[in-house]
C-alpha cells in the first residue's frame, strides 16, 4: 500500500488529542513521517529552520500563547515553499466565527471536527 504523504505535522497543545490523532494517522498509513509539535511557536521554528517540511499540517485552533489563526499569520510570513502544503484545521470548536475564519483563510484546505477519523482521512486522500 502506498503512503499518500511524506510528512504530516500535527500542531496541538493537548497530549491526549495528539495521542489519538497520531494513532489514527499511523493506523491509516497516512504519512511516512508524523511530527508532533505541542506549541505553534515550536512548529514555526521547525518550519523556519527546515527540520520539518510537511506535505500536510493538522492545526488546532485554541492553544495557549498562540492560536491556530495566529500560527497561520506567522506561517504566511515565513520564507518557505508553502505551495503544496495542505493545512487542515482540526478542532473541537463549534464557534461559527472559527468556521468562518477557517473558510476565509487562503491556507486552510478544510475544517475537520475532532476527533480525526479514518473516514475523514479517506476523504482527504480521494
């Protein structure tokens, strides 16, 4: 079975959510490499210094110090090749403002409600 993506970056401050999401990604053979960053600032640094070059990013919205939307603002200013990176907002938020902001953001491919499921991954890979 071919793996659809080389590197997946998961950005979420919640350890349990990361554990569950990582297990779903691994069991689905979604990516060769799954990199987890519990802080958006760590993720930005990893992108800046080239230690992580993701094809796909799963990004939480509500995180301390920097929200998912603030991450996207920083991401926009990075001098890295962004073309081809798919960013999925992965959140438990039901706030209509978050959904609207996600759909209005040029970097967001899709908003996915937590928890990530095999069905959602299958839809991404179609």
